[in-house]
C-alpha cells in the first residue's frame, strides 16, 4: 500500500525506485470496469450513449478527486517537499491519482471483488442519484451535453466553444473559454483544462436560460 501512496515527487527526492503511477494506470481500468458494469445492471433500458455519459462523469478526474478528498486521502500521500509547499495534497490531479492507485492496490491485494466492494460503497450516493428520466441530474452530469440539447431545442443550433486565453506554467496551465450561441457570446468559463473550462462555461450559459 505504501507504493500506492508514493507520489513521483517523493520518489525523486528520496531516490527510491517506485511511485504510484503504475497503480494509477491499473486502478483507472478497474474503476471504469466496475462503474460500467454497475450502470449496465442498474439501467437495463438505457441506451449506450447515456450509459457512456454517466460513466464518463463518474470516473472523471473531478469525481475521483472529490471522492479522494471525502475519504481524507490527501493526508495519506507521500509528497516531495516542493509539492507539499505548493499545496499538492489539495490538487485534483494528485487526489484523483491516489484514488486510482489505492483502487489498483486493492485489486492486486484482494482481486476484483474487493475493489468492487470498495467502489460501490464510495459511489453509492452518486449511483443512487441517477435516474434515466432525471433532467436535473443530466444537467449536473454533463453541462455541455445538456446545453446542446437546450440550444438545439430553443435556437435550432449548437454552441460554439472558443479558447480565448491560456496562462500559467506548462504543467499547470489555466484556460478561459467562451461560448457563442446564434452569433452571440453568452458565457465564459475557466478551468485547469480546456474540458473543465468548457463545462464551467456551459454551466454559466445554462444559468442564463434559468436552468
């Protein structure tokens, strides 16, 4: 389990041989399998597209980071001094990574059943909130998809996303994205990735529609 909690910054400073990146890779695959299987069983009549959107959100870096933070995993991570000073224990990428590596370690230690039991426990409230006909949850699940459905219905068009600004260090860039609908810029959003900025811009746009 120590390997699962060892960040690459700690490995580099201490001169040890391993960190948690390989376990992250394994954990990512296990999480996708377990959540996909659960959605398939829970919603036997839902189409593939809807199941894919749900799975995409449930296994996103943001969702994994939130689950990691709720479990207090930030205090478990072995970080290098530089990463500690920069608040690494609160960074979404690091929190999501340690969640994946812990799942990978559980899988290696106890097999798929042990990993499945853990994941279905921590995901219980999120899975219980899903409903094939729940428009509110669909909005929360994927702002971009929901906005596209709204604009197609109301305007007969789809939103145009445009990156208008990028700043920060190479490995810690920030993005600002604006949304144009029917020839008008109606919202902007910022995030640590283009995708995150687009989702936030879509959320702001939805609010202008009163949704």
